[in-house]
C-alpha cells in the first residue's frame, strides 16, 4: 500500500477506535466517526474512478477531492485494501441510533461491492449470479430476506446462511418463473396476431419497428418534447426543487443509448448517443429514464432531502447496491409517468407529429411496444448464459434477436462485454422494483416510488409491502 493510503487508513481506523472508546469489538460509533468514514469512502470511490472510469457513475462534491485523487493516482491494490479494511472496521461497530445504523450498513455494502469490482477489473470472472450478488445484492431480491445485521459476516458466513435456508424461497421463485414464462408466451402469441406475414416473428418485428424510427434531424425536437412531458407528468405527483434542470447534448461513440451525469445543485447533463437509432417509443422511455422521474429527478430529490448531511451521497459508484436502486427505478419510470392510455395519447398527439410520422399507426405501435417490453426477462437469462460461457457471441446474438426480439443484439452484447452483470439492473432489478410498486396499488405508486428512491438505506426493498 502506498504511504499516503497506509497513513490515511491508519489515521481513520485509529479515529474510529478512539471515538468509540474502550467498548470492545462492537464499540458504539458516534456520528463524527461515521462522517470521517463517509469522507474516506468518497475519496476511495474517486480514486477507483481514476483507475477505472466505468466504476464512477457520478460525483458532485468538492472539486479539490477529485483533483487530489488524480494527483495521487492510487493503485487498484491499494484502493481495494483500504476499502476492505474500512468495511471490516465499520462492521465491528454498533451505532447510537437508527439513522447512524442505516449509514453504517450503507457504507459497508458499498465498500464491499467496490472491492468486488476491483477484483473484476483485475481479471476475476465470477459466475453471473455471484457477481450480481456481490456487486448489487441481487440475492436479496429473490426471496432471500436476510437481516441487515448479516452484513457484518464474511463471505463464508453468508454462503452458509444461504445453504441453511429451507426450500420455501425456491418454491416461490419457481412459481414466479412459471408466471413469467406464461406471460412471455402470451405476449409472443399476441405479437404473432398483431404482426402477421411471412418469415419469423423477429424479422417481422424488426421491419415493423424500423417504420417508427425518428429521422436524425428531428430527434432533438422529439426528445425535448418527451422530456417536457415526463417533467409535467412527474410534477403532477412530486414536488421537485424549483431550480432543477437538465441539459442535453448529442455525442458519438457512447457505450450507452444515453447517460445522465448529475452535477449537483439540482442540475444534470444528459448525453444522448447520436449514432444509435431511436423510435418514438424508445425516445419517451429514454426521457423518463434519464430525466423524470428517473435519474435526474431521483438525484435532485436526494440532494433536496439530505443536502450535505450525508457526505457519502456525493458519490455513486456504478457497480453498487445503490446504483441498482437508481437503475431499477429509472427502468420503470416510463410506465409510472405514462400508464395505460396516457402513453398512447402523448405519443400519438405529440411525438408522432414532431417525428413526421403518421399518427394513425400509433395505436398498434404502442401495443406492440408494450408486448415486446414484457420479454425483457429473456434478456437476463441470455446475458447470464453469455457471461457464464454457455453461449458464444453469435449464438447469444441470435438468441437475443429471436427470443427477446432485440433488433440491435450485437450492441447489447458489446455492452455486456464491458459492463457485465450491470445489465441485471435493467431486468432482474427492474422486476424486483416493480413488485414493490405493485404491492402498493395504483393510488400509492408515486408515493411508494419517491419514498424508496429517497430512503436513506438506498436499496431496492426485499419486502414489497414496505411503506
């Protein structure tokens, strides 16, 4: 470990012990000690971002901290050692109140995920399920409702705990999978009816989808109106900060269809991939996902609630349980903002006109789009098989086109090559978040959405009934 990180970590750990007094291995940590640990966490995530730019989702803290991380340029080994040591030190402490306990557990989860990410950057290739569990806590979302206190245990303890569980969770999971299988078969059957003709369904859908691509010179107007519509739909249910805003720029060679960088003070910059073709329906999803009520709105509401009281929220590593929450919530943002017939009305009456498309085709187009969206669970299974080596690139591409009706399958696989299990946040994570919203009924969906995305714990609830 470099002299800087060694000295900094030693000083922090000494401060934690000193602040907690002589309380033994589970000493009580006051808020100032947690503040110091939170600042160290932020600096570690910035250091990781310097070594692996993909690992840093967003940062809107003091510029001097980021400048310092660039100057020091710590090694991945040093960052991992420091992150693991800080996590284990926090795991040995207890806290004075529930609020501090939530902070402590948040830091442990995030730090342990960052250590796993460093292992992957350095060449580790765990099975998809293990990677998704270690980075995002996805095992919590599949019936494994463990107590948060188990975060104190090491990896073997957690594995042993899973091995001791009875078969009830497995039965629930099998029933859910059976239900999803029926839903997908019904969706494909309806798509066959709506898209008659020669050739297989994938080819017919791809040809149909191309008819609704937005001409490149019209995309700015369509996306701008879509963002306005998403903002209006969100404001009807949520009190957003008065000064919030999004700035949009179009770039080439972006690994995502779009990427939102929260800049603090209720402002975000959305980069849109100018090369990737967008249909009207996907443009609306993108606007809701990246802006309202998705990423930008979530970050703005978090800053409005906590301000500078929780320094750890100044940074968000991409591969983390917190990132799962934000991505899962944003992936369902379009359905929340434009449920049922509201989506058809907005696309037909507003976006089709701006795109230069005939609104007479909007009804069938939106119905087809909602049916194809119900196939997104297929993507998760293909991603798992591809990353686990069960499918090579050509077979995985063919499976995505055939089974998930994905026209740009090669682009998705290249995304998987770079971001690996992060793809599960859009599928498995989204489904878990949707179950949480569904448990609250139509009248409470917005309240439930805002409550969980601004909750101090920053995790997708494993208990759908949680208020």
